[in-house]
C-alpha cells in the first residue's frame, strides 16, 4: 500500500510539473511584431494559425487538382460521357467543359496558385515562430505532408469526382489569373501543341483490348477470348491482303465449259458441297469465264447432258492479290457476288492465283473455320482436310431408316384400322 501511495504521488507531481512548464511556455512571448507581443495565448497567434491552416488546405487542393485534372485523359472522359454511369457522365461533362477551355490554361493556373500559397506560408510562419530553423522545418513539413503527399494521393484515386466538384473554383481562378496564365498557356500550346487526349493506333488498340481481357478476366463485363480475337481481326482487316486468306487454285474445285453435266458430274458437284464453282475454258485452266451457282441445278435434269457452257453462268469478279480484305468485304456487301477470283492480271486471260469468298473473310474475322452440314474442304492455312459429310451421311441414313420404319408402322396401323 505504501508503494502504491508513493507511485501515485510521483505521478501527480510529474503532471503538476508538466502543467506548470506548459503554462510558463504559453505565457512566454513568441515574437514582437510592430511593438505587439505575440504569445500562444494572444488573438494574433490564433489569427495567424487560422491563416496557416487555410493556406495549407488551399495548397493541398491546388497540388491535388494539378495531379488529378492533368491525369485525366480527355479521350477517356468522352468515353465516360457516352457509356459511363449517371454520376460518371455528370462528372465527366463538368471536367471536360473545364479542360476544353485549355488544358495548359488550367495547368498554369493551378501551378501558379500553388506557388503563391507555398511562398506565402513561410512568411506567415515567420510571424508565428519568429523565423529561424523552426519556420523552415515547420513549413516544409506542412507543405510536403498536407500540401503534397496526402492531397495528391487522394486526387490520383478520386480525381474525376474532386475535379467535378471544384471545377467552378478552378474556372474562377483561371479568369483571376488570366493576365499571366492565359498568355503562358498560349506559349505552351505553340511549342508543345494542344492536348486532345490519347489517340491509339491499331496496334495499341489491340494491345489495350488484350490487356483488358487479361486484367479484368474475372469481371462480369470482361471481354471473352472470342471477342478479343474478333476485335483484333477487324483492326487487321485493312492491312491484310486477300492473298493471305484466299484458297489457292490447286485446292479449288473447277469446271470446264466442255464438261458434260450428266448425272455423274451432278453427283460429284453435290458431293463436293460447294455453292459456287468457277468455270474455265478447256484450253486454259487459268482462263475463267464465269461461275456456276449450284442452286441452279435444282431445276436441271441430268438426262439432258448439256455442256457446262450452255448452263446459265454468273459473272466471276476478279481482283489483285494486294487488295485488302476490308475492300473485298465491302465489295461482297454490295450483293453483286460472294466469290472473287484473285489474279495477277485482273481482267486478263491468265494469272489466276486463287479464289476468295465471303465465307473466307468471315472466317478470318472470327478466327475459326466455318463448317456447315455439307462442307468437305481443305483448311487453307493448315492443309488439313475436313470431312463432315460422311458422318452426316451416316446420321442421315440412320434417321432415314427410322423414318421409313415409322412410315411402315403407320401404314400397317391404317390397314388394320380399315379392316
């Protein structure tokens, strides 16, 4: 008990001494300014303290807005205006309206305001602390911590929202500092050029799309691998020549004008499964005069055994090997033809290199081969023969057998019913 009482008395005496020292310190003058003694208890001290707090806050606002507003890309802001949430659209519109007055004008205004604040703060601290190293250390600490680090960290993360809320204040400052800030901004525009946001080239857009898929793979709105493939293929379509995706002539099913369209040839055409067949002269297999649309054989009687040249042939457009896939796609979209001959001498009687179809272009877009129920074709890239007709034929045979069985049972039931 005695030790407890002694420890308590020691603590009380220590606190009393500290309070006495603090009272003496507060009673001491800090500085004599214009024959007026400033102490920690004087009104002038608290007046200066309020000014210091305001200056530090303003300096932090200007430093944060410099990072926050200048870090916003105008292209991304336009995207937000078109496809963002309601709050993002509203904030983006306000910030865009400010930046479109002149991004360099905004920058110079904020920097100039921040410099004025940072230069004024040590002067006020000198009045409070009496100058010396105390004022230097205190002003440096206040500016770095509360005027730079904290506000910039906040504005980097929430620059759009903060910029939208303070856009009116920045606009007022821009016109207040117009005589200095605007001419300086014009000089920056002249030497550095105006900033209109980031504009990506095609390679950059492809990388951006791929990065979006990799980084946001778990998001609900994340791009799938098929979407990334299609977007990349669309961007490459203009620079990719038709010779890259065409089917070489060695792999093209063709007919001669002298070929007799009898039952054997019709069966061969139907088995091949092509909807358009190029037709050449008998003398030169590279001299094509048109193409046969397989659908026209629906009304044709093979017993007529007519030569191919007597059948109605469609025109076969020709193009050069350097024609872009985008140009040939635009041509196909006109509806004149879905097949074109790729030739070294378009319009001439020789030089055929291969054929390209609308299906080839679509396959290039989606990055996969399109296989329908009648396809028997060779993958041009990998030289892999793909045969699905046999499998389908077996399946169709099985279905036909079942159908015949059902019809037979139906006939039997009808006959028994009649009896």
